[in-house]
């Protein structure tokens, strides 16, 4: 028999089903420190690697596009040369614009899948300690 100075046992923690409501909610980490990430050597290497692909490819395509426009404007006789039937140089070069756009897109996707994405995953793992979603 408990004496008058002893307290009764505490009631069990409030639960809903099997969830313990008295347990603290897990702490969500704050946002990553983007300034710190931007200063990391591996991030800098990743950016320069991507720039070494994107800028030359963009410059080459812009030169090719402007060249096509200039030829269409200033060399109409050249663009009108028939190659086969009704197909002329201008048409072939115009279709070449679409083909090179598709080619550049495919090269970019291949490059990023092989060289950029794995490094981004590793950087994310290093910074957050968890695999990216």
C-alpha cells in the first residue's frame, strides 16, 4: 500500500495507434549553405567543366546560325543552287539547322549524364549526408 508521501505512477505517454505523441518531431535540416557550396573546390571544378562544354558548343552553333542567315541574305544565288530536283542548298542548310540542334542536345545530355550528374550526386551527398531524391 503506497504511503501518503508517495506519488502515483505517471500515466503512459499519449499515443495514437502506435505513434508516440510525446516524442519530439524529427528535426529537419535547414537549407544548405549555398555560399559555402559555391566556394568548394569540387563545385568550382564542376562549373568549369560544364562551361568548357557549353560555351564552345553555344558559340559554334551561334556562328553556324548567323552564317546561315547571312548566306540567305547576301548569297541568294548560292542558296538557290539545286542539288536534287527541287532540293536546293538553302533547304539542305536549313534542315541542317534542325539536325545540329538535335545533335547538340543529344551531346549535352550524354555529357551531363556521364560527367556532371555523378559529380552533382557526390557533391549533394558530401554536403547533406544523404542521397539526392
